[in-house]
């Protein structure tokens, strides 16, 4: 069997903080398992070797890279959150955008009554849409 899971690679030991933030912010989210690097490495002790989480019902993996890369997250890849009501859109847009960057303000763009796009404080992009 073949399966696919989105994989988030964080730099600077931010994976656990990001996952905690997503679990606290996005409904139907939880950390399923979290393995850390030990004293023998190869990554810094205590950083995330591999984490399995569920974010808005979607299985996701996360990892703290101990190798510095010249790339990070890009807004061309994003999570698309669909909200049942406008207040959920407002809350998620504000929470996920805080400390990050607003790529498209929450507004009516014609294809949706309420749509917005943000990059959160960890650099992960989120599209928030009212169903």
C-alpha cells in the first residue's frame, strides 16, 4: 500500500512549538506521537526527530532539521481550512496570522463570501475559506 502525508520540516527547533500552536488553535487537532533526538543526536537533544499529528482532521508529520537549509516554507504550498461559519473564519484568520504575514486579507473575492490567506509565525501558509 502507498500512502501520503504532508511533512513539515522546521528549522531552529520550532516543530514542537508549531504543533502545540496548531493543536491549541485549529479544531480537530492533536499530537499523535512525538519522538525527540536523544543525547547521541544526530540532531540537538530534545528537538523533534519525528512527530505525527492531526491538524483539522488531516494527518501531518513534522521534523526539526538539524541541517541548515537555504530554503524554508513557501506560500505556494498551504493548508486550506474550510469553516462552517464566519466567526470561525475570523478567529482562525486572526490567530494564524498573528505574528506572521497577511497574504490576502479576509474578504469577499467573488469565489467565496469570506476568504483569507496568511503565513503564520512559523512560516506555514494557511488559506481560510467560508464554506
